[in-house]
């Protein structure tokens, strides 16, 4: 759908007003006071997208996707960590505070739609001396002042609407941050599981290599082989010690990342259990691309930002027209409290102010806010395309990764059988040690690569879940208050 290049907000908009038009506007003020203000409307319906989306995704799964997709992984230990992260992650708490800031700004914008009332009071004492006599006079003053701007053109309402859409965008940003946190935590968790598996596999391989060294040592003692075969096998065993050190370092770094994600210092991390690589459930139902409009909070946030920009265009256009303000004052004075209300003065005034010359400042603001709205529209379209691309990327990567794992399993079976055959021939003296070493390195390398590939498959599935969206049903305000209380008590 291609939108015409006109101001997005649907309100009366002209570049200038002639004298006769201004007279007509002034004459119509009383009529406008009795009618609702002109409320800006958007030309962009919720069910329309600024870009053309495909009707379906390239693959369709049959498993219904839960809004809390991480529960589909059926990993209780991961769920415990996610619950802790959603309650304590500092980045998420900071995002929640930005939502509260948006809510406060919306209340400020809405305050302009209701009358303001101020009270004032003063006490004045004057002392004088005349012909040697000293005297004093005290006067008391109380007053009330009320003011109200009539929202003739919907400017104030448009500003409040924009602030309300900012709240919606901030709320969706909080959801986006929470889902991103869950995905990041899940990825780190299963990378740690793969690291633990690699460490266990290296220990097993080292033990197998030690057994092989005993065989080689026997043949060397019998004078059947040279010392080079023994030294090479010892070097292979020692290489596993170095690789284990690397894996332990990787595991420690991943543990530190987990601790930071759940909001604790690395040395204070308490693991709920040992992470393990899981078997993935069936491919989730991907639905259709248009479903992403409602399922992904980042897209909902982008759309809310577009609507907020639309309302700001309306406010900028309305700012070019006259403003009508009404004020009322009530003042009373006296020399003492008992005669304070004997003397009072009340006034009621209406003030009409309209721009005549401003050097094009207001029109420039209309142009700026209009361009900003179109920028948000293009960003919204980009967010849609990016979302569809992320789903398709994850689908393609998981499909090909499964084929890779299947091929590696076949290769590992062949490598294992080859190694056994070469070992048998080596025992009979019909094969060189270099052939055994080559087969052993190939088989053990495939074992380790298979672990990494299975972890990568899980990572692609997490990417798919994240690309399809979701919802974190979490009230962050309670967590925010608990966090503030703990900081207060700590100080």
C-alpha cells in the first residue's frame, strides 16, 4: 500500500489565514466552545502494512507455539533461571523505569486539558513613626487564580494522545527487552551445557588415548615399533589436557554471563542444576507473516511510535491557529482575619491569541513533525521486513542444521568403524601408527563437532521462537519497588 505524500494527521491545515478568515474564526469561537474539539485521526489502519508481506512462510510447523515459548523446551532448571532474571536483571529494571517516565509525561500532557487553580496569600506589616509616635498597620491578602485553555483545534488532546502512544511504545519496549533477555539467557544456558559436554567428552577421549598408549608401549617394549609412536601418543594425551583447560575457561565465562543476566555477582551464582543439551520439540506453527503484527512487541512498539508521531503532527498544525484562554481571579483583603472577606474582588477574563508573524517557525515545526512521522512509517515497514527475514533465517538455518547433524552422525559411525579396523591391522603389524592416529583424530574431532552442532541447532530454534514473538506476563512494578526498598535499606 502506497500512501500519498500529505500530512498524516487529518485536521484543517492551511498555510496562512487572510483577514476575513481570521474574522470568521473569531466570530465562530462561541460556536466552537459548544462543539467538541477537532480530534486528529490517522490514515494508517492497524491491519495494514506499509510493505508487501508474503502470504505464508517457507515452512509450517504443526506444534502450537506458547506465548511463553521457553516453557515448550521443558527445561525446569532453565525456567528457574528465567524467573530470577525477569525479577532481577538490571537492564530490564532500567527499561521498566523508562516506562514509568513515559507514564509521568502522559500525566503532564493530560494536565493541560483541565483547568488549573492556584492559591496565594500574603501578610504585610508596615511600621511608621510620626511626631515621635510609632505605629504599625497589618494587611492580609488571600486569592485564588484559575486558568483554562479551550482546546479549539484539538492541540492539547493531540499532545496527550501522543504521550499515551509513547506509553504503549515503552510498554512494548519492556516486553521486547524481556523476551530478548529470555532468549539471551537460554542461549548462554545451552552454550554452557555444550561446554560441560565437551569437557566430559575430552576426559573420555583422554582416557581412551591412555588405553591406546598402553598398547603402543607394549609393542615398543617388544621392539615392534619405534619410540616415535609412543611420543606421538603421549603428545595426543597431553593435547587433551590443554583442550580441557580451554573448555573450563569457556565454562567459567559462561557462568559469569549467567550471573550477570540474573542480576547477581559472578561469585554469588547458585546454579539450579547442571545444564544439558535437550531434544527439541516439534517445529512450532509459524502462522502467517501478518501474525507478526500482533505477536512481536517490537513491531507493536514501532507502530505505537508511528501513531505518536502522527498526533504530534496534529498538535503542530493546531499550534498555527488562535488560542482561547479563560482566567478567573478572586482576591480578598483585610486588616485582620475577622474582616478578611468584607472586601473582595472577582474578575473573569477571556484571552484570544493568534500568531500573525513568527518567521515561519510554526510551519517549520509542522514540516519537521510530518517528516518525523514519515520516518516512523518507514521504520515500521523496515521492522516488518526484518521480522519476516528473521523468521525465514531461523527456519532455513534449523533445516540445514538438521541435515548437517544427520550427515555428521553418519560420518561418526563410519569413522568409528574405520578406527576399529585400523587398530586391528595395527595390532597385527599391517598398518602404521600414522594411519591409526589419523583415524583417531578424525573420530574424536567428529564427536566434538557433533556436540557443537547440536547446541547450534538449539540456538537456531531459540532464534525462531524469538522471531515469532511472545509475551512475558510479568508485573515489573512490584520488582521495581522491592529493588528500591533494598537500596534504601542498604544505604
